[in-house]
């Protein structure tokens, strides 16, 4: 179970996190979590390039270490990158010392001050430890591409029906999201481009 649209009360409670970019311009911010993954990240980059779209990739440090060439390609093609911990840790289930250490280990290879907690789960005490060094980026719209119970058509509707100006949208360049992403991303890019939107990195 997941919420497609981040609720107002959550955004208000965690007001220091970035959920959406305030703008009246037709700009959308696509983000991709959990890569780089050879089987899908390369396809994602090729698809974005067709629409001259920029995005932000929240990378798992361990995946960057295993696939540095793909990571460098993300950077070379003008996208932004962010820290997603080194081992995709759930902050709620991890002690603060281990969580902080894992973020710093990811930073060694990702070198970004943008941070997205895996699963969107981070304790307030963990945030206090990182708030001076990182900007926590959450999201306005969750595509649901990672969920095997979410059909490609439903994944597409999640995005099309909920994204507005300044929306930060979450996709995943991971194996389990491949089917939904390959169906949804090209249509999302085409749909919003036709509506006069552009896609920028954070």
C-alpha cells in the first residue's frame, strides 16, 4: 500500500523536506531511485535524451561502485545525482550511527548534497544529524512502478492524473520496476511535452 499523492499534512509536518518545487512555470522534475542498474538505467537515459529531458537520479552507493561507467554516463549527459544511502537502508529500522555511516559511504562515490531516504523513511533524530549537510528530497507524486500489483496502465494514470507544475515524480531505474517504467516513461514524456511542459533536474 502506498500513497500516490503526498498528503498535505505530511508535507506540513516535515516542512523542512522538499516535496515539490514552487513554480507557476510548466516544469516537472522526474527522479529515478535505486540505480544505476545496467538493464534499465541505460534505457532510461536514452529515452530521456529523445525528449531533451533532464532528471535526477538518487543512486545507491553500492550500485555506483559496481557500475561506475553507467553512473558517469548519467553525469555526462547532464542529469543530477543524489544520495540514496550505500545499501538502501530503511531509516526506521536502522540505528542512527549505522544510518549516518551508510549515507557517508554513499557520498564517497556519489558526491551530492541531495539526499532521499529509501522508502521515504527517516527518523527525526536522523534528520537532525544530516540537516546541515544534505537537502532532503521527497516527492509529490509516487508512480508506483516498483509495485508488482500496479499495472503499467495504473502506473501511467498515477502520474498523468496527479502531476502539476513543480511536481517531483518518483520512478525507479531498478529491475522490478522495468515493465512499468518502460510502458509509462515514454508516454509521460510525450504527454507533458505536448502540454508545453519541460523536464528539469533538481
